[in-house]
C-alpha cells in the first residue's frame, strides 16, 4: 500500500471469514470496517502533538486532584491529634464523635479519589504508548522522540501505576481499617501523606 497510496487516499480494511460447513453452510461474516486516510508525516506529527497536549491537560488535572487529596489528609491528620486528646473525656463525647465521623469520611474519600486517579493515570500511560506505537508504525519516529517518550513520560508513568498508586491505596485501606477498629490511624496517615508527596514529585 505504501508504494502506491497517494496522499489523502482512503484505505478501508475489513476482515472476512467463511467456515467449512458443507451441510448447512458455508457461513460467512464480515468484521468492522476501519477507514484510514493517508496523510503526510508532518500532518501525522501535528495530530499526535495535539493528542499529547490533551493528555498533558488531563494529567495536570490528575496532579491537581492528588494534591487536593494530600491536603485533605494533612487537614485530617490534625483532627486525629484533636480526637486523641479528647479520648476518655466524657464531656467532649459529642465533639469526639464529630471528629471521628470526619476522619472516617476522609479515609473513604481519599481512597475513592486515589483509585479514580490511578485508573485515569493508567489510561494516560496507555494513550502515550499508543502515540509511540503510531510513530513507529508510520516510520515517523526519531531516536530523540522515542527517548523522550520512553524515559521521560511512559517510564515514569509506568512506575507510578505499578508502584506508587498501589502503595498509597494499601496505606489508605489501612487508614480506613484503623477507623473501623477504633484504633489510632496516625501512622498510616503519616505514611500516606509521605507517599502521596512522593507520587506528586
């Protein structure tokens, strides 16, 4: 195709199959049609650059949300200290209950937010892998492009998705469990704050 296709020419690809049923058949079916337009390399690069810009905007939003989660954890870390000071004081039972409710809500909220951000970050990583694949499949890549994608984008995103998010998820799960068991979640929150800071960095 590459030797004969002209710029702006459309290429339609579909899969057709037929079985070997000689009694009631043969039966045949066609797959979905995929339409491709032949474009110059410069236009392809422009399209991929626009995709990358949109992915970067999505990722900046994820970073902002993770920062918000860290702030929320830091705020409620102070509330844990307040709650610990009120334990055993019968006259402060209502205030203690209110603090415990707020702390438990923070644990649930943080866990939900981190899982949402993990899913979104995995999608961003996959989309950057698709960009890399499009470059290579169309012979439009340069060593510098691949090095930037592999070392500065895809590699770090893979480490975040494989290590950082699961680690924070585990710590927030322990934070929630400590609340449910009525034990002090201070150390789990401290670790979660630290890990979230490393994730942001």
